[in-house]
């Protein structure tokens, strides 16, 4: 599909595999490829499966851009917000395969998916922004608030704690963590479960469940970017 994302359709499942040959960072090219993949899946498939390369889902926003001129930062953060909201509100089931590390925007990507399966192992998952001199925008905090266990929310956001996959299930970044040899089969099995659900009903319930939070995020996004940048 692109130099960033491989796209395949089989048995009604559209599989988007992120692999930029580096850190799978959310650069503009990666985010555009993922957005295009979601659009294509909407026309060609029943369920979307997004996964990373071996050992890594996503390392977050491209720090070379984040630490650069303000106009580049704004363009990247806006594109990131749009991709996360598009994933969060996508009318089809979105199954995320966390193939390893998922930090910063990578962890938010997990929060935007419907069902998240991780590979158990020596990996880190979480929002480390305040540990690297950054903060979390409201769209990130609202996605975290929606999907993470409230008992751990302050530590996971303000405290920048990172978790191994098994603990990430308890925190709320993942729904389950499986052994590497079981990972692909579990993704297919879960996608088949979601494929059996009523398509129109699924999209409508998602809209009703998440629409108010999407509206809240969008209502203040431009003003917040102006204030931050």
C-alpha cells in the first residue's frame, strides 16, 4: 500500500501492518497511510485489524518534528488528533494487534481501538510524555480517560508510568496479552467474533457511545493548539 503501511484484505478482514523500517513513529506519511487504510477498509472489508512490526507497534510522534518549528508541530499534532478520532469513531470494528512497545501516541492509538491484543514479553506500553519534557493534549487525556482504569489514570498520565503487556491489561491499554506463538491466531479469532456482529447496529452503538466525547475533543482542539503553540 505504501512505504509505511502494508494493506491486505482476506475473508472480510482488512489488515494494516505498520512498518516504516524504523520506530513506526507517527510522522505525516505514516498517519496519512493509516487514514487511507481505514477509508479503504470501509469500502472493502467488515473488520479492520491494525498491527505493528515484530517488537513494536508505535513509538509515538516523530520527535524531530515535535522539537522543531511550531508550524510543523501544529500540523503533526492536528493530523494525529484526526487519525486517533477517525480510528476511535470508525464505524467498523477496529482490532489492534500490539506487537511490542507502544508509547506516547502509540499508547493513545491503543486507546482509540475497539479491542486490543498484545504480545506478552519484555515490552513497554504507556504515556511517557511528562518524563520526556512534553505534556498530553486534551484529546489524549480524553482517550485515556475513556479507556484506562480510573484508579490508575493519574499515574498513567501525569506519572508517565510504562507497563509490561500483562500489567497493561489491568491498566486498560490492552484487553488481553498472549504468548507470541498464539498472537496471529488470536487476532484472527477475535476479528471473526466481531465480524459476526450486526454491522449497522455496531456502528450506531459506537456513535452513541463515543460521539459526545468526540464532540468534546473537537470543540476545544483548535483553541488548545493555539494556546500550546
